[in-house]
């Protein structure tokens, strides 16, 4: 399987904006009409087409980590007009004819032709903030936003469980409608996923902290922990646990794949509190 993150030179937790910027830099350099490497350009475009789409990226990440989910052949469109308009309109130095046609092969015996064109109604961007506790489950939210025409609009959108910070969901036909007799633009919902309830998130794993006293660490102990999905689990502290130890609880992190019931892990960082002791208590410890 190709490593799309490596192809674009971004990390696995890169935001949509970082993915877009990385592809744009490669496209400027490697576009065939600028004398670039056509194979490199096609590869970068394939990577971008997958990583910019939240559902494709989710499925791709799942296949990388857990193998094929049996969803099909995994083919991705080689190029689309939206990418063309987003990235190549506005390079602006006059050495590329953006009104000309570009033919790109897509599989044996097939070719697609793309022409840049003036945009009609524009897309509308809205930022939605949810806590990591909220995105433990699927969300359906009604949002209010203002169209470029000045009209207020309402839309009910579904956000899947486990959504990553920075991903963008596209809802067709819910954007600008200023130009009559033209299709409406799309609604682009950009996700902000915020830490909450004493938990932080890294990828699909969750992290939290727990303070115990030195005697619990020496002897070993067990404590109850309330998770973000409102369950109470028992976490065992082995005897001799050191300050800063990360205890792992498998399968208690963020949802990764609903059908396969795959989740990330939960990590609890142990902090050890040394209590103030009397002289008599110190003498007892010294005699141990």
C-alpha cells in the first residue's frame, strides 16, 4: 500500500489545510505543463484526493493499520475539477494556460478531460467545535450560517464517531445561492475537536492522568476510572510502579471503525504523591 502521508511529506495527524498546502507545493513544481515529473504529480494528486476527503482518509488509515476491510478495490479518482480550480487558478505568473484542456489517464484505456471554468455559486465554510467526549459517538447537529447573499440558512449535518480534528466534511448543495439558475455551492464544515473531561487525544488514542500515593505505588493498587463514554473501568497499578509510568488499557480509546468495532487505546499517566510524614512515621519507614 502506498504511503500517502510520505508522498505529500506530511504527518499522519496533519490538518486538511496542511495536506492542501503540501499538495499545492508539489503541484507547482511537478505539474507536467511546467516541465515537472508527471508520475510524481499523479502520485501526489492521488494522495491528496484520498487525504482531503474525511471518509476516504478514515478508510485509508484503517486499512493501513488493520489491513483491508473488504470495501472494494480502493481505486481513487485520478484528478477532479474541484482540485484543478482550487490549486491552479491563481498561480498567476502567466506561464500556464488555464483555459486549455488537460488529459490524464485513469486506468487502462480510460482518459478524463478537464477544463478550468469560472465558478458559479461559491462554497460556504463553517467551523464546528465538538469535544472529544461528544465525538465518541455519531453526532447529528443543526447549524445556522449566513450565505453570501445575506440570507440565514439552517442545515442538519451528521458527523461520524471518532472524527479527527481539522477534517472537512462537504455537504452538497447547501452553499451559496446568489446566482440564480446555477447549482448551489456546497457547505464545507471544518471540524475542531477539543480536549475535555481531563482527557487529551493523540490520533485515535486517549490520554489522562491519575495521582496515587507512594504506598499505593510500592504495594500495587487498583482504582476506578470514568471513561469518556461514561463507563467506569478498573485500572490496575502493578507493585513498584514509577512516577510517570503510562498504564495502557487496550480498546478504550477513540472509535476507529464502527463495523469492525475497532478503537484506539487509553493511556493513564501515573503521578506519585509523597505525603508529609511525622517523625514517628519516618522512623517506621526507616526501620523497614
